[in-house]
C-alpha cells in the first residue's frame, strides 16, 4: 500500500483531482478537508467505496427523522452532517491513500448528487414548501453539472471556490434541520426549516452566478 500523504501533499493531490482548485483558498474547504484527512489516517486500510456507500445510506436515513419532526429533527441534522463527513472521508482515503481512480471519482460525484436529493427530501419532510425544497436540491446539482459540462467543452480548471460548495451545502442542511429540532418545542421548527432552505437557495443562486462568470471567461 502506498504511504499515506501528509496534509499538504493531500491538498495538492486533491487540487489535481478537482481541476486545479486550491482548497487552501477557502477556510471552510481547508478546514473540512483537514478534518477528513485527520480522520482518514488511522483508517487508511478501509476501502473508500465502503465509506462512499455508507455516506449515501446515512443521508437517506435522515429523511425519516425529518418526517417525524419535533426533537427528531436534531437527529436528522446530525445524520446530514455525518453523511457529509463520510463523503469527505472516502475522498481522503482514496487520494491520500494513493487509491484514487477515475471510476471512484465518478462514483463519488454521483453519490454526492444522490445525497443532496436526500437533503432536499428531508427539508420537504420537515415542513419546507415543496417548491423550495426542489429549488434547494436543484441548486445543489446545477453548479457541478455546469462544471462537468465545461470540462467536456475543454475547460480544465474549476475556477475559484464559490460560496456554495459541497461543505456549505452540507453545513446549511445539517444546521437547519438540527436547529429546527432545538426550537421545535416552541412551534418554530417549520419556520426554521423554510428559512434555512430559502437561505440555501439564495446562496445557490449567488454561487452559480460566481461560477457562471468564471466559466464564461474560461470558455471565451
């Protein structure tokens, strides 16, 4: 088995797998990847695929507590956060452990999109309007779809990190559901879920606009 990369070498390798984007440029992304790298080191022998599939299962499991409402929303928020952590952990195991490959990269991206469907479903189950939950889910998908299509058009870089990257989406969904559970005793859960979904949509619009400007320049 190849030696496990140091954190800085992991950042460099991560950048190579993500179109040259430097994770050090964003405090949120840098911190998120640092946590994943720290947790991955003692688990270096675990297959990344197993962690990828576990993350998907955990994200799906968040929908049930979200539908149950009340204090169960706290559990839904915890499960969302855990799914995001597992998603980063599988990448750290693959990249820092020298086992990254194109097949795993594509599978991981597909699972990311499925977990974001689960987040949108959890919002809807917890009381957010259906149209808002759908908009939240769509804006989780759309930036990465744009990047993928730009890559097919010959753009070999993803550009600067926007305000709506994967860690932000996970944090927004998890904290919204967890916060709704905390205030459920005073009848504010649905309001918190709706407000959180709305803020996520607003960030998604801003992040997509940021990415659109970058891609427009890259595409000429």
